[in-house]
């Protein structure tokens, strides 16, 4: 049930209406690994960092059962850096600065001992890089999940179309689903997107939860209503980690089990937004994860009487 | 288990990105009555119409088990009229014209035979009118549910505060909850609003579903993902009718049963938006309502395995 995670490991600097972070560790693959490691071992990481990336972070991930053989360290270069500012509603943000650094020419290499992995999570990255990992796998993984974003739809659409044909599940947010499909209705958007390759589609709606689509079926997962969203950075990646982590752990890729994966992902994401960066998801353990998942069960459970 | 419904019976003229209606029958109490009549009899209506209100509409409601003794007909005046235009997202709208007409000086009278009603639904109207009905009830109903809107928060807040102290459940939408509480977080908004009187609060979020609050508990109901929202007019009123109709039918006002009421309301609202005005909710019968409620069960049901 080994899981490969591909994505950035990086630095972020974040401003929200509630405060401003220093330059802190972030990156899609960092969030995914922390989140997935609550469910599955080993998590096999593929990424690239510069000499500035803290060894203590790498050690902490390794202690959590994350295999770092696939993480290239380019001693003389700098890690990817992103800074952004969230608007008052915490659902939209402006990018203040992006420094690609080591990501500019990232050439991922799948280590030999990763080759038997059954699950592959392609975190948000250039579609050509995601495709390179898929092509290096000698055996098609049991399940490949892709995350992407609007930036690649605008700058690398033909690569993205190729990747979409190779994956089983696509995770995107609602505005990206609308952009990718040119449909406003999410039901119609899902239908169009599933024609592009993925058999399953998860549309993330932030505080409004997530939708899972398969053929003509839909599942709706709530988000946990929170008193305060402190920092939404990485919530989508944390969702992805919980989703594929749960599927890898249970080794069950049915639509029914994917519903539970969406709940596991939603539970993990609800932790992520409680503190800056990865702080909160580094803290949580099995007890807290189970208790949060139980909250999700209570949140949506009802027993209705169909009346005569 | 008789239910009193108070609210407008009126004419609407609606423009959406998909089309434009003629002057059609609408009004909060019209939608509520159609919706609630799927669950409970009698529905006892309190409203006012002008001589222009079609007798055929009144006859159709009567045939559905709606008692119209409390509906005043002012032969020489005109019914309330509203026209509006929905934006592309169908979640926001502009009012083009409002003619109060008979609503300007509406003085509701509770007929003697309504006095034994256990359930009272106060549809959106001036808070002073809602309060007048409450004061006329010789015995406090088992459950009083209030709908209101931002307009009354801006023009009649002190009356609204009085009504809030007299009701058990408040139904409002998310932007109204934020306005009423001066809190952005809906969790905090709910806490503030429940201090104003209602023990239960339903926050409607349109296509994103609804939240039910009671003490420190929350229930999240999805909206049915629809291929097309044709006309959202009356969806909130139709929700209210399904909600209180279900509670009145089951004569159970517990938090657990209120969750089912929210699902019944959501199911009814999902019909309402499929056609202009009340067209769709006039058509549906028990079979379709049950089948739609079953869709809601499938929509949120999952069976997660808490892992060791």
C-alpha cells in the first residue's frame, strides 16, 4: 500500500487579515506527506529543495515515516518561494511574489525502490513534470490522483490534457472546474471534465465542502464549520493527503470507499487551517484524527422518516 | 398538528439569465403553503390579496387542503407586486420594482378556528405584522418559526428584536446572519443570534446547503447539486414550508427531528428552482417527494472505517 507523493517542498510567506507569517516551510508535497502519514506508510516523497531547506524539517518528515530518497537537494540553489495575501473572505488571495528557483528545471527521478508503489499522488506542479513521473513508473499504479491549478490551464493546457488522460482522479476547486470545462453548473462541469480522462472527480469548495463525482453519481461532503479560519494555505494539499492516504491504507478504490476518503481529507483539511503553515498538521495524531472524523459523522447524520 | 402560515400572497415578475416570466403568482405564504401541504393538513393561511389575485389559485390551494379563512380579499385594491432580476450566479439579485399595495396596511386577523394550531410559520413580512399574529394566539404554539430578511434589519430593527424574542426557530440566509450578528464567521454569528431569542437557527446557503444550530451543536445539510437552477425565487419559502411541514406532521420538535426537517425543506427547495414561480411545487406529489428525499440520503451517506 505504499504511496508516492510528488510536489513542491518550499517556503511560503503568508498574510491574512489575522496576521503575517515569517518565511515558513510549505509546498504541496510537504502538506500532502504530513497529512497522508496519518494513514499510510511508507510515504515516498519526490521533490526538489535548495540548500536553504531546513534539515530539521526533513528529519521530522523522516521520523514520521516519509521516505526522502526521491527528494533532490541542490545545495547551491534556493528552494521555491511563494508569498501571498488573503482577502477578508479567506477564499481568494493575491500572489505577491513567486521565485521558482530549484523548480525552474526540476527533473524528477523515481527511485528504484519506489517502483512497487500502488498509489501515486501528483501534487500541484507543471503538468510536464507530473507526466514525467507517470512515464517513469514501470507498472501503472493502482490509483493515480492529480492535483492542478488554473495557472497550468492558462500556460500549459496541452500538457495538462495529456496528464488528465493518464490519471484516475482529479482534485480541483470549483472555480478551476468551471474554467477547465467552460461550464458554470458544477454538474455539467463534472461531466465535461470526466470526458477528459479522470474517472473520478473531486471538486473542492473550501468552507462549503467538497463534491465527489463518478459516472452519474454524486457525493457531497461538508466542511467542518469553524469559528475561525486562521490560514487556508495548504488546505487543498492536506485534503489530498488525507484522501489518498485513506485509500492507500484501506487498499480500496471503490466509489463507496472514495466517499470515506473525501471525509478523511476534509477532516485533515479542517486541522490545517487552524494555524499558520504546517504547524497544526504536524501536531495531530491518531486520537485527534479519529475524533475529528467522528465530528464529520455527527455533522451530516440524520434519520428521516418517509411518511405515508 | 395544524399549521398556521403567515405571509404575502402576491405577484412576481422575474428575469433570470435564462428567461423572463410574465407577472406570475408568488409570495412567501403561497410557496410555504404549497410546500407544507405535502406533509401536513390543515395548513391555515393568513394573508391579504387584492381583487386581482386569481380565484383559480385560491381554489387550487383549497383543493390541496389549505384553509383560506384567514386570507383577506380586498376587492378594490391590488395585490403586492415585486419584480427582480437575477445575476449570472443566481445567488444575488436586484429589485426592479416593489408595489406594496394591500400589504401597506395589512392588519392580520387570526380566525377563531385557527386558535388550536400547534405550529406557526411566520413567513417574511414586516416584523410588526408577525408580532401581531403572535400576540393574537391565545395559547403559545408548540413551535414558532420565523423567516425575515435584511430589509427589516435596516428599517425595523427594534420590531425585529421583539419578534426574535418570541420565536423558537429563525431561518435566514448566510449574508443576513452576518448582517444581523455583525460576525463574519457563521459559528460566531449563530452564537450571537441565538442570544437574541431563537433556540434554533437555520442558516440557508443556497446551492451550498444549510446549517442547523442548537446550543453548541451543528448539522450540515447539502443542497442537491443541480444541472440548472432555473429560478431561485421562493426557494427559501419552499424550504421553510418543507421544514415546518415535516415537523408538524411528525409532531416532534427535537434537534434530531429538526435535522430531518432541514432535509425535507432542502428536498422541497430543490424542486422549486426547477421552473418559474410555483409551477414545479404545484406538480410534485408524495412519490416524487419521497424519491427526492432518498436522493438526499444517498448524497451524504458514507461508512467510514476508523483505522487502528
